[in-house]
C-alpha cells in the first residue's frame, strides 16, 4: 500500500538523490547536470525550515511503500508575479523512473492540491523545462503554458504552466481510477 506523508529532515538526502537522478532527464540534453546532492539537500532543508519567516505554507511530501521512497513533491505559495492571489507553485516533483506508470505522480499531485484547497488556493503554477517529457503530463491535466523563459544562463527554455486547481483535481481523480 502506498502511503503519502510529509517528509522529514532525514528523508531529504534521498529526496535530493532522486532530484539529481531525474534532473538529467528534465534537461533533455539542453544543459549539463551539475547538481550536487549535498548542496541541494542543504538548500532544500533551509527552504523547508524557513516557511514561517516568509509567511508561506510549504509542503514537502513523499510517496512510500514499505518505507521505500517512490517519489516526492514540494509546493508553496506562488510568487505574486506568477499568480497575484490564491496561487501555489509546484517547486519540485520527481518520481523514480522504475516507479512511473503506477499513478504515484497522480497521488502526490492530488495530495498537494487537496492540501492547498483547504487554504483557499485556486491556481497552480508549474515551471518545467520545455523539452522535458513531463510537459505532456501537465498538458494532459489541463495546465496551459502562459509564457516561456530562459534559465541556466540562457541554456534552458522553461515553460510556465498555470492551471485551475479544481478542474485539475477532477482530472487527477479520473485518471487515478485506473490504478485502484
């Protein structure tokens, strides 16, 4: 049985190993993967522990089966230049390649959207590399590209998706039925 739970500081090492593993795929050959697990861990631990001083509600969750991490998702309130009011941002979202196709990403994202719906959030923004295979996933869930921008010193084209939370939740629930 898959359990979705909040990550602990002890989980962050493995979560960052997963991020670094998936980052090469997300870059799609457009830039070199220069991420360091230890630097990413330290940065995300700081982010995890500074929500209150930034007036933010940050969610870091993982999907686990028999205490084995299958995937993770990180979210927070969106920057107001992305969504002026009642918005969240998907800050990180990775599933082990050998665990894909099992509905894990659907469960994680639904958990995120349910959590923030209780905080009266209405929209989600997602930054995703333009050439990453996951772009089709967000489009399938009803997210629309509203702009593109270059990151990593102009090497990486990033699509900025925005979606309404309620219809996305409905689509996630519909897609999850095939895994139950």
